[in-house]
């Protein structure tokens, strides 16, 4: 999920025109050594804090269906996490860095969420909203000065960006659907008597399985129509 959030941010910043103007968007730690090796204008999006939003933790399980409508798995609810980034601009002059940072700020504050078209992987599959908070006052994360001190670099202008994203739950495969009914075969009490035909239980459409029972391959019919309750999300 974390790398998918990174990719969503990279795509969003790319739409602002940074990539077209030759500006790199990277996710490296802006240490002193890294800054000394930098040669091109760069926007650095550094992830430095991750914590779970326990208030959004759910319970129970959800159902996963295949293309034919058969139940194939049960999945635990997603867990929500807050990812906090330190966004900085790097150029040869402070004026150029401020221009880049202004361009980034304009792009990010225009979005309260990461657009669905920019999501990939599990974030796209879940179809849930990925929140985006830029330079907010409620960022509950280490101060920028503490981050710079830990990195061993010099303090410079930066943006705090927080993303609230879901981590997909664990899916557990279910047993295949029942496509044949139960047949009970009885035999005559006297010796040498022929076995009586199988008796159908519960499933009136069940046929006699033959001498091999249900061990042989059988075709699976279309899945049952799913009933949608009010409030269910439809694709």
C-alpha cells in the first residue's frame, strides 16, 4: 500500500507540469550526503512517519466473488493508516526552490483526496477514498526540525503532507460452491440382491452420480444472482 501511495503522489505531482519541465520527483531521504550528490532540480517527497488510525478499525468479514458470481473468499476489513511526508524543493538558488515549492503547494492543496484515476494496485481495487491533507495544522507527527536533526541536514522550507490510505485486509479462500446434491445409495438386506437406485436428498435436480460418485470432473453452472442491500457499493 505504501508504494502505491508513493506512485499516486508522483502521478499527481507529474500532472502539475514538474516532469515536463525536467524536475525530478524522488522519495529519498534528504540527508546531507544526498543533497551533495544532487545535480538537477528536484522535488523530494520523504516519508518519515506512519501510524494507524485506530478509530476507523472495523470488524467482521466481507465477501469476495469471482466473475461468475461465486463466493471465492472472505476478507477482513481494511486497516487505515496515516502516512506523513516531508516535501522539499532542491535547486541551485533559493528563489528557484521557492518557485518549485509554490508549484507543488498549488497542486496539492487543490486536492482533498488522491484522484481515483491515479490509484493503482490494491488502492484501485478497494475503491475507497484516499485522503490528502497538505500543510494542515493538525498533523500529529514529529516536527520538521526534529526530522532535519535526525537526517543530519540543515533546516529548509518544507511542506507537511499527510495521506490517509487503507491497507487491504487478509483474504481467506472458501470451499468451492456445492453444485451437486447428496445421493444416498442403499442395498438389499439379502445376499446377492441388486443395489437399489440412489435416493435424492434435498436437491430435487440431483442425478445418480454413477459408480464413481462425485469424484469425476463436473461442470459448474452460473452463480446465483447477488442481492444488493441499500448502501452497498456497486462497481
